[in-house]
C-alpha cells in the first residue's frame, strides 16, 4: 500500500542514479518518521543480521568429515554434509536409495501435467497422479516383488517419510473430504448430522490426539493379533484429521456455486451424483484449488508431528543425529537445515497457490 | 413396483439414511466388541474409577498445588491449569506480535515492510514443531549454567530458565486489589459515558475516568500492597527465591506466539487492506493525521473483519499447546494422554478426557470471542 507522492512518481526519470535516489526518497526517507525507521532498521540489522551472516557464512566450516575440523566460532555445516543422506532417506538401505530418487522423479513427471491448467484432458493427468502413481511408487519403495528387494516401512525415514505421509493423506482425504462436504449440505438429517459431528470433532482437537488414537487405540479396536504397520496407522490418522479440513475447504467452494447451476442441472434431468460430478464439483473444486494447496502445505508441515509417536521423519532424524556423541552441540545447524528444507518445499507450493489465486481472480464468473 | 418405489424420493432418502446408520453402527459395534475382548485379555477394567486412585507421578512444573499422592482426577485439573497458563500467555503475546507485524507489512518504509514480509514468509512456511525444538534445544538448552547467567535488572536467564523477582503481598493486598478492580471498572464506564456529553462535562468525565484508577494505584502503593520484592539469589548451583519461568514453558510460549503471530499479521494486513481507500481519503481531507486515521477510522472498522479469523487462530494456539508434549511441558496431552495412559492402560478413557478437555476449552474460548464479536459488530439502527 505504498503511496507514492504524485510529483515524484510522474516526473520522468533522468538516469539510473536519479531513479535510485527518487526511489529512496519515497521508500526510505519520505518523512522524519520514515528516516527514523530506516535508521532504526539498519541498527537492528547490524545487531542481528550481521552476527547471523558471520555465524552462517563467514565463520562457518564445511570441510572435513568430523567435528574436529569445526572451529566452534561459526556454524559447522560439516555435520549437515556428513548426515545429508540420512535427512532425506532415513535408514533406507544405501544400495536401494535409487528407488526413492526414481519415485521422486516419477512424482514430478506425474505432477507437472496435473498442475498445467491449459491441458485439454487435465482430469486424466490428475487421475493418473492419484491412482496410478501411488501403485508404482508403492511397489518401488516397498519392493518385495518383481525382483526388488523388500524394504520394511520401519526403515523409511527422513524427508521421504514426510512426503509419503503427505501424499497418502492427501490422496485419502480429498475424496473423503468431498463426501463429507456434500454430506454436510445434504437434505437428509442423518447424513448431515454425521458429517457435522465428524468434521467438528476433528477440527476441535489437536492433531496429536488423532495420531495417538491411530497409535494407541487402533490396536485396541482391531481383533487380537491383528497388527497394522506403524506408517499406515499414522497415515490413517492424518487422513481422518485432514479430511475434516478438506471438507470445510470444499464446502466453501460448493457455497460459491450459484443456485441456478443446481436448477439447470436438475432441469436437464441429471440425478444427484451426475449433477455433482458433472456440473457442481468441477466448478467448485476449481475455485478451491488454492485453498486445497494451502491445506496440503499445513499437512506437510504437520507430518513432523509423527516424531512424537516415534516415527523417524526428517525432524526425527535431526533429533536422533543431535544425540550422536560424535556430533554434540549441533542443534542450531540441524534445526536450521530442517527448517530451510521445509521452507523451500512449502514456499514453492504457496507460490503456486498464489499464482492460481491471482488467475482465478481474473477469471471470475460474469466477467467475460 | 420396485422401480416405482425406488423412484419415490422420500423412501429412497429414508433407506439411504437407514443404511448409513446401520453401517456406522456395524463399524462401531465391531470396534467395541474387539475392544472389550482386548481389554479383558489385558484385565483392564473399563470406567472412570481410576480417577480416584493416587497418581504417583510428579509434575515437573505446576501452577496449582500438586503432591505425588494426589489422584489422577486431580492430575487432570493440574494439567489443565498448565495448558490454560501457556495458552493465555501465548494468546496475549501473539496478538501484540501479530498486530505489530501486520502494521509493519503496511509501512511506507521499504525496509520495515520487506523485513516483516520476510519474517512472515519464513515462519509461515516452516513447521511449528521444528521452531519449538529450535527454541528449546538450540537456544534455551544452549544457555550457560546458573553461575554464568545472563542478567539484567535483577532478572537472570540460564539453562534452568528465566528467574524473575516476585512481589511479596502486604497485609491489605486483597482489599487493595479489590479497590483497584472497582476503580478500573468505574473508570472505563465513565470513559465510555463521556461520549454522550460535550464541553466541560466531557473533559471532567475523562479526567475522573483516568484519576480513579490512578488514585487507587497510589492508595495501593501507600498502604503497601506489595510489601517487598523477593529477588532470585544464587545458592550453590541454582537460584532460589523469586519466580522461575522454566525453559519448557518459555520455549512453548515463544513457539506458539511466533508461529501464530505471523498468521495474525496476515489477518490484520488483509483486514486493513479490505477497508475502502475512500475512508482514508475522507479522513485525511477532514484533517486527521495518518496516525489518527489509523486509530480512529481504519482500525475500528478493520477490527470487525479481524475478530472471526482471530478466534480460530486463538483456538489454534490452544490446540497447538499440545505440542508441549514433545518438549516435556506438563500439559493435558502429555500428563493425561501420555503418563496417565501409560500407567493405567485406560487408553479410551484417557483419550476421551483429553479430547473433551480440548473441545470444552475451545468451546468456552469461541463463545467468549463470539460475545466480543457481537459487542463490536456494526449495530444497524
């Protein structure tokens, strides 16, 4: 909301220096208060940013492969360098890690067409992403058939585990969330009440309760002797929890559809499911894609909570690495690196979501 | 015949609903049968009877009184008090932080604006749990031992926490506090009432509204409401006396405030941006300064847009306080869903207690915020 003084904005630019000076006058030195703020901010930078840069770059060490090389004055990025594969693959066998890489590459191959909104039959790409890709990736990662060595899920870890959990929970919670959203708007009281109770229950409690229910209660609920994989338990818990939030996002989209669309569909003789699948949902989901992406970002960040129920996701690997007696005192480096990795992932997703939001803003109904 | 029945929409509706009930009942029943069997095998009696048994564990930190011999029922209350403590502290600081960051993002100064944007983007896009671990392990656990504490104005910060001077209440403290409360209440009533009158009466009312609480404050000081200060002192390896804010509480408090603060900043920013520019233009042409415009014209209107999403952020703070379980802050989730569950094996009861505690705290909070929302909502006449 920067207001530009008109006389400054309208005057044609003389040269680079003149333009820069004008920009500074408007944005940094516009008024006495503005000058004070600029000076104050520079002082703050001097006392915070300068030591940070010294720690992270100037005094930092990355050479060598043990703590001995680190001076202690700055960050010891050697720790990150040595542990790098652990942060991403966890305890996944070293010889089999190409499978994880391949799965990640395939994810990109499948996801890119699903993200292009200019594509003619985009739904095929989306369907392939949520139906075909999980099967391929599952076989690749878990192995045990077609000559691939079996890798127990207990060995899965690091950022890969965060990604797997996020993918499973999204694939599960999206359809379930859509059903819940439709259920919440249903004209049948029983359906409506069930949906509302489910949604509000999960939205009212912390994610941790859902994870604990998956870990502690699920074995109680199942017959004696039946055990469920820890990763599946966490994925189920995350799916149930996220469905409630997805449902509310989708409901927002459903509410934005004009009533005329429903009337039109009925007038064409479409039944309930035909109407939803062919007329309402394609429009409603299109509107809420940015919000769905935001829910996915929240979910991805929240997958770090599985560390509390003893799964070794990226945060878990960091926590464990910090206890290594050869690498004591590396907490700052470890958490900073983990935060940075998550930041890169989440920030790029949020850029995509914002781009969609802007595009949707341009293509609002009634503007063409 | 069947086709006709099928096409009857009402009948189809009832069938559908009946089927849904049957399906849910089957699943719940299946779980219940298995659970009963599993509990019998582990010989755990179902019910809330365990709440009256002595707990036997200790709270590393508690606001309410706690003895190891107290019951599990008492433990729920003590843990709830800890949850409420960190939630209230975090809600207070996160609101201020959010407001400051939100206004910073709208500053005319490029440095201020950009710094705020970078902070918001970075915090928003990293997991809250990593932030809490960072504050707890990388910052607070890396502080020096008690002997080498950081100190300022009688306060000490070291690996065992933040040590603050504690006030020692005088004999008449209760009465003084009551007088203060009444004076503040009366003062705010008068302050609101001053809008109804004009001229000298208005100025008089405003003056009295300020003088009342001030007088009460002077009275409290004169009668010795705070008789003395108890300063923390280094005895052996640790500090004694005064108040101590433990590192777990401090880390959780900072973690909750910072993470939620950036979301509140976004709410504040978009609410202020949503106010029509014409309002500012009108206010400026009436001769109001930028500050007055913000305080008297924009913020009161933005407040109405802020409150509903702010409420859900407050609820997020309360829910996220359960992350304290990861750094051993003894709140409801850790003490009931963790320790109590492990000791008694009463999984279902313990989880039910945890869930109902969170649901009811959230319910109370949103009821309070809804009441406030109605109070500031636009009253159409």
